[in-house]
């Protein structure tokens, strides 16, 4: 089933594709992160309001769009020993303040 993992040409091709996508994503995140700084230097103010969209979560803690199969799969996973690699918190209580910076940092530390 995972025979493609052992095919060097396929593996190399996928690594190049993933690396390219990671580079583009990283660049886009940097541009988006710096955009407000650039605009403020030209005295351009944007009225940005938070528009958080919360997906409906059922009593069991899973989103309503999860299938029964997804529920069972996630219920089997023991996540008691999971530990985050980094904590992102805008208020400064984490290691990083924005998800954009966290993603760029993850790309830098990636071995892809």
C-alpha cells in the first residue's frame, strides 16, 4: 500500500513539490503579516474587525459535520501524552504571538 514511499523518484518528486508549496505558503504568510506594517507607514488605516466563525460543536465535543466514522476514529486515539511544539498567543503568554510567525518558523525548522 505504501510502496510509493520506497520509490526514490516518487519520493524525491513529492519532496520537491511539498518544498515548493511550503516556500510559496511561507512567502504569502510573510507578505500578509507585513502588509499592515507597510500600510501604516503610508498612514493608511484599515478598519479590520474580527470575524470569527465558530463551527457548531455538539455535546460530545466534535464538530457537527464530523461523521460517525470520524468520531470513532478520534475516540480511539490516546491524546493524553500529546504536547504542543509551540504555543501561539496574541497576549504574549505563548512562545509566539501570531499563527503566521509560527508557520514561517515551522517552515524554517522543517526537514522537508
